[in-house]
C-alpha cells in the first residue's frame, strides 16, 4: 500500500485535524483551520482510493455517515450551502471535504481554497465543536 496520510494517522494528520468520532465505515475529522466554520473531513476507515473499489455495503454506509455529518454541520453552523470535495491526487485515500459556505463569505461562488487565510481556535473552542458535532452526528445516525 505504501505511505498513506490517513492510514498512518501520524503527526501530519494530527497537526491539520482533530478526530470527532470513528463510525462503522468512516472517521470524521474537524479541520483545525476553521475559516469555513464547521468544516470536516469524512475518511473511509478501510484503505481504498476510489469509490468503485468499495463494496455496495461500504458505499451505502459511508455515504449515510457522510450525509449525517453534513446534516450536523448544517444544523449547527447554518451555512447557505455545503460543498463536497473529493480529490485524492496527493492524498490517495477515499475522503470527502465537507465545506460549509456562506453567501458573501469566504470563497462564495468558487471552490474552497486552503492556500489563503487561516482561522485557528482555542483548545476549548475546538473541543466544544468536536463534542457538538459528535453528539449531533450520532443522533442523526440513530434515528
């Protein structure tokens, strides 16, 4: 398999995001750069690089957990739209960036851009977001 940013779960990943919760098919991470309030990443727990490599059960479960994460972000942070980004050129592991966007806000009408601007929070603010997201995601999945 070689090196994988997500499978290694090392210092680089930990410097960029905080684990919210590990679910049956995915692990949810809160981005430390919160210039898009509530932005998360939903990572497939098993190493795959393409959606078509997943079993039907994995796809169904993964996308259910992705949808629950997006709904939690929507309920907690009230964006005008949520953008979903899947790339993988540099980090070849199935994962989706869930990016809340706001009219008249950062990059409205354009793809999100990690190269410009950064908003870091206090440890207490991150922990509060993690706790709220985890509770809301789990509530959605247990309906």
